[in-house]
């Protein structure tokens, strides 16, 4: 790949958006589009960060480049867009440039995407990680918690102090779900290990992220991971002695070659191609998509503990079977209460509104 590769009040909305997803991975309004000729399509992307962040924005930009290469369509983008009226301005700017298909790629872009979509019923809008759906507006995300679980196995097998650190931005269900999945993966191979969470309150403040990572290192955490948009946590691990790291969003072994184990990463390109091709064919339908095809675990580095590859392969096979998923019981919360009984599992609705930590997590939800 190329290098350029809310909270609870919102939970009810998200539940509604995804209520019928289940293992079918998407729900549609069954209203097909009229289509746009390939030569007339121009696709716009709205990014919260800058290209070159080696994180969330780069993952989507790689998808944009893949779309150009596979379909030969013209694209445009706006970067460093704020989650306020600046998003609306960016979308309208892209429309003024001739874009008739728009992908907006941050949770906070949702209401602004909806506003413009309602003003332009003849155009197509798709919003990443959101919960709003209109006749001409889809939302889409991936089951990244599955790759989080697998990366937790790598962390649990690597730690020697049994203390693992997790730097996270905000306590919304998406982030809580990832922390829980990671911790379940850790403790599936190392029941004595704990995962301590430090919150930053921002998605992309590198200085704050690095300070949070150092706080965890000072507490003897010898493996770090993150739910942040920059690589600052990885850099902190690389500069420390005896600390390993697990990335997020994007393959970043080159950022921390002496400490990087792996990362849950996104692969948006095929999804973008699929959606634009459906528009060309006149078969596009508004949907809420929550699938596994857009996520994967990055290649394991040679720094992983012996046996890690086999343990992850076994877990991946269980996921692929469709008979098991990460949040299958028995699962207890931090206080020792059974939240998921043996033989049961969390529903999609419950996963999409998670507001509690599993046993083994140190910290509270901010």
C-alpha cells in the first residue's frame, strides 16, 4: 500500500440505525438509484485530519486512491475539516467542484452531511462511523472490534509486567467496545494481565497522546495501544526501553520498527469501489453497513512472542466460522458482575451502546 495509505445520548440513534444489521452486515431502505454514467461521476472525500497522519485519514485516502485506480473515476478531497459548520462548508465546496458522490469520514460530520444531503436529493452521500440514514445518505463502519481482539492476543502474549496501557480519545460506545474487545483478547491468553486506560479528550492531539503514553510507561506498562488518530503513542513506545506497541487504523511498522507488534487496520478501498460501481449500475441503495470486510489485522512483526501467530490464527478461524464472536459469554464487568451469560452473546444493539468495561480494565469511562 502507498504510504498515504455520542456518548450515551446518541446510542439510541445508533441502535435504530443498525438495529437490523446482525450478521447480514447492512440494512437498506430498498430504494434504488437511477445511476450516473461513469464518465460523469466525481467523488469527493471529507477528512478530519491531514493526509500523511499514518492513521484514520490515511486509511480513507488510500481508499480514495484505490477507487481512482480501480474505476478510473475523478476524485477530490478536503482535509483538516472541523466537526462543525466547517464540515458543511467543505461538502458544499466539493459539490461546487462538481462532486456528485460524497464520502464524509468522521463521526461528527453526520448532521452536517445530512443537512447537505437533504438539500441535494439528486446526489449521493455516505458517512463513516455514523448513524444517520436518508434516502440518498448511507452510513458505514466496520467490525474493527474483531481485529482489536486479535491484537489483544498479541499484547497478552508479549507483556512481561502484565500491565498494558491503552490511550483513548473519548468514552463513546465505539471506543469502549474496542477497549473491551482488546482486553478480552489479552485475557484469553493471559488472565493475569490488566489494561489501564488513560483518556485524552481529543482525537488528534499528538502532544497529549504522548504524555498519556508516558504516564502509562511510568506505571510499568510494557505494551501500549491506542484509539487515536496520530502515531504519537507508538513514538513514545519506540523511545522507551522495553516497551512494545500496537497501532490502530493504519499499518505503521515503519514508525516504530523496534517496538511495533501489529495493528487493527482499515481497508476501505473495496467498499468505496463497490458503492461507486452500484451508483454507476443504478443499483445503489441507502444502507447502514457494519461489516467485517473493511477490517483486518496488520502483519505480525518478528517482535511478537513465540506462539502468537498460531493463537491468532485459531481465534481468526473461530471468527470466520460465524459460530462465535468476541462478545460471547461468559463475560464479567469490572465489578465482577456477569453481563453476558455462558452460551449467550451481546446483540449488535448492545455492542453499539456499550457503557461498561469488562473485567481486567483499569479506569472509568469519561
